C-alpha cells in the first residue's frame, strides 16, 4: 500500500484527505463521508478495499475536518460535487483507465446519488450508498421547514447545532466515545446546507431511475438518524439497485459490532460490479 496524504484545490477551497494506492490496483474507490465527520474515520474501511487491490481516495468535504470553508455550510450541493470531481481528477493523473467506484455514507450517500443523477456521463462503474440521508428518521415539521426555507433566503449561512445523540451512531460504546471526543467532528449545520440536503434527498428518490449503474443501497434497520424508508423508496425506483437492510444495526453499519462482515460485504459487492 502506498499511503499518500493529499491536499486538493477546489474552487476557493483546500481539501485535505488521502489517496491510498494498491500496489496493483484493479479499481479505485472515491469515498464521500457524512455530515459533521471527516475522512480519517474511514481508515479501516479503506484497509479492506486495499486488501482486494482497490485503491481508495477520500477528502474532508468542504466545511468539514481539516478542509477549508465555514463549518457545516456550503453555498450549494454542487460544491460537494466539485469535491468528487477533484478526487476523480487526482486518480486520473496516475491512471486514465482505472475503473472507479463511488461510495457515500449518510449525507455522502445523498451527495453520491445526486452527483450521478446530475451527471449521467460520469466515469463511475458502480455506487455504494450506505445509510443515506434521503429522509431523516425524525421528519422536520411543516413549521420547521417553513422557517428553514425563509432563513435560507435571508440568512443562508445561519448555523444551528444538529441534534445528534451519540448512541444512535453505533451500538459500540467505544465508537460513541471516539466520535464525541474527536476534535475534527462538529455538529454545526447552516440552513443552506440543511435545505440543500433535504430537498435533494427527496429529489434523489424521485429521480432514482436516472442512474444507469449497479447500485448497492444499504441501511441498518435500527437507524435513528436517517430513515431506512428513504433507502427503500429509492431502491424501489431503480431496477439496478440492490437493497441490503442490516437487522439490528444503527447508523454507521461499518462501525457496528459486526463491522468486518459488513465492510467485507461492501467490498465484495463492489469488486463483483467493477465490470458490470
């Protein structure tokens, strides 16, 4: 494995991350993390891909981790699409023909799916979307949506604290404590970011059939952060989608008590769909 910390330029931002190259890569995975976290939380996931000769690239999204930008804020979801584009560009500097896998978790699942919906000519061969924020487990009220829409017009960068209960992340206590004590995590979300992810989550379900790639749509059935019903609705709208519901697992299926089984399932599925 060649471990390479990277710093990419994206519009007026700097994106901090890693590019871990397998010695004889058969593909590369572009990894998109979730809201409030950072890409280093996926080191163990990357290791599983590397064992199967699949390189992995990931960055802290704009406004997250070590990357620049106001915490928890973007002007548009397209700012995140640009992050994906920069990662693809970086992989292509070394290998023009390597098959690309797109893997997004939570908010990253929303971003990954909407990226493909808006970019039908993308270079990706397949996509994994885990615990995607297409719908929240607790839906916002009509009043909350009205206020969010109003503030989005007059003060889009206004931030509030996201209501995150650490035990909802994973049933593993160590994971909960690590998340709470990690200084690179944050719980700030702007009304613009919320609006962008909320509306595009619903849009992704509506336009799921626009994606013409093999898809793995995965969710734990004990997820109290994002709704498994959103993933089910998305999968029902695309015949190429494989739906995987994990009994008893919470939001971060890759950080649960059976994480080895879960991650190995994801890697095996991706490997089997590289040339589909």
